[in-house]
């Protein structure tokens, strides 16, 4: 799929204030610093669209980006950033849960995990919660350029095996790099296919 148009629409913390209408929404989530903003910029080909920052955990906002005037990329706040403190964490969790469970336009959630790291308890717990609630999701492995070929495959296999302990059926997954655009066509092709169905 070609992205010919990508524009920022609105940021807010209130799900009821998200844009009206029925355009499908593809939301992106992950721990702070996982590479979410970079991925959104890479997918859309717009460098400054999502704010990348050296200060992780800063934003508590739901950001809507209108793509090709027909669907949205939704940038959800990063979870699991301890420096926000307990109250901040709970607030984020409430925003995230409300969006995911109540937003009818939410078509697929992309859960980002860093391809270099061991499966993290917080991500596994989040994925389990998605499964329990019947939320359609896919996994996106990020920063694959930081690994040598063989390591990518073994890390992904290891992650999937870990998920397999919880789930009989594995979710779709994508291996990506915002540095070299790995996985871009696959991920956008996946969205295009769902939009067609
Ligand atoms: P966010 O907090 O999840 O939005 O993460 P960012 O997109 O701001 O990225 C966090 C850091 O990881 C930044 O220093 C990025 O330059 C770096 N980064 C993000 N994606 C990649 C990638 O695919 N490859 C490499 N090498 N670095 C990345």
C-alpha cells in the first residue's frame, strides 16, 4: 500500500473525544522507548509525524493520524515506565484499557516488543489480557537492524515459544526496523488486507 497522505488530527486523554466517524483504527502500543514513534514515522514516510524523544514515558496521550483520508494510525501511550510513579501508571492504564475495550473503530492493535530483549513479564501479561478480552492484535518486533541475521531468528523463535506456553494459536507477527524499513511492506499489506475485508 502506498501512503499518499498522513496528517495529525488530535491528541487527547479522553476516549470520548477521539474523532467521530467510522474509519478503521490501527493502534500501536508498547513499553516506552520500544521504537513506537520511529515505527509510525517509518510506516508513513513522515519523519516528524509522531514525536520521537530522548525522554521516554513523556506522553500520556492518544494521538490520531489520518492516513490516506480513510483510516487512522493511533499512537497509544507507552506502558510500564516506572518513573511515572504509581498514580501516573494507573492513569495510563485506565486510558489504554478504555481505548482498547471501548473504541469500536479499533480494528487491530499492534503490540511492539524490542527484538533484542528476552520476553518481558509486563508485555506477556499485557498480551494475556488482550487474549482474555478477545482483542485482535499482532506482535511487532522492533529494532531488528540491531541484531545479526541469526540472532533475529533465534530471538523471534524464543519469543514465540514463550507465547506458545500461553496460547495454542500464535498471533500474526512482523519483524521490523525503522532504520532500514524492514517489515514495512508486510505490515502495511496486512492493514490493507484487513481494510479490504
Ligand atoms: P518510543 O518511546 O517507543 O516512541 O520510541 P522512539 O521511537 O522514540 O525510539 C526510542 C529510541 O530507539 C530512539 O533513540 C530511536 O532512535 C531508537 N530506535 C527506534 N527504532 C529503531 C530501529 O528500528 N533501529 C534502531 N537502531 N534504533 C531505533
